C-alpha cells in the first residue's frame, strides 16, 4: 500500500516538474526611430526644433513695444478754442466757486461726461463727489491736472482732442523719476501703486475737443 501511494504521488508531480524544465520562446522587438519625412512640420522656415529626446524648442520673438505718445506742455501749441476753455477752467478752479462751471457747461451742445452714469445736476454732483462737500477739493484736482502735461489724441481728425494729465494714456511703469514727481503732485504713492497693479490710470482726467468743448472730467477707467 505504501509503495502504491508513492507511485501515485510521483505520477502527479512529474508533469509540472517537466514543464518547468521546458525553455520559453521569446521574441526581441526593436523600435526604429521615425524618419524625418514622417514630420511634415519640420520644413525649412519653421522656427522650431524637435530633439531626438522628444523636447520641443520654439523660438518666440518678443513683440516690439508700442510707441509712446508725445507729451506737450506748451500752452501756445493748443488750438485757440482749447486754450480759451483751459484758461476758463483754471480761472474757475482758482476762484473756489464750483457753481461757475454751470454756465461753461451750458454753452455746449453736449454736456460733459462727469460719470459713467447720467448726471442731471453737474454742480450738485461735483459737490457730492468732493471730499469737503463744497466742491473745493474737486476744483483743486481740476487745477492740478490742467497744469500738468497733456496729450494730443486723434490728431488731424474730427475727433481730435486734448487730455490732461498725460498719465491718463501713458504707460505708468515707464515713468521717469522726474515724471513720477510730477505725478505725485496729483496723486499719492499709494494711488500710484494701486493703479500700477490695475494697469491703468484711474484718477481724474480732463478731455477737451479741438472745438473747445469739455468732453469729460471724471475718474475711473
């Protein structure tokens, strides 16, 4: 009986042992590098380079900077109508009488833009916008910006206009030290850094058309 059990055990153990000794056939697959003609983008004139390691290197040339607008200070260079309106605004600002702006505004066919929302009573609006409630602060701002440098926009067209101060359309990050001193006569350093982060001048600006009409006197962007 013992020898029969041993014999049966050997019979069951033999096939796996024999299978383990059999060699496993393998096949080697060689990966060939792609040919150049398989990449139609790699033509002469294409400004890129693909290395054999698969890295893509592209040369992006920087765009040329936009030209800066010319800044003017000469009052004599202004058209006569613009010069008269600017002189009138300076006189009113120095008088301290914000109500004197009403007759100047009334002469125009189109009232000046004082806010992004319609304004029914310009004098009351300017008083309410002033920190002192009387309009004196607004007049001080008006005086400051009209005495700064200005820009000429859309020159030679029907939409030609003049804007004070020039910082309203000038790249703030390109200001020279002397220009920053001029700017700090109008705004504080805190205002400047806030506008620098925003990317645009957001303080008050004055725009006068070539015909002498006040198009806007407002803050914001």
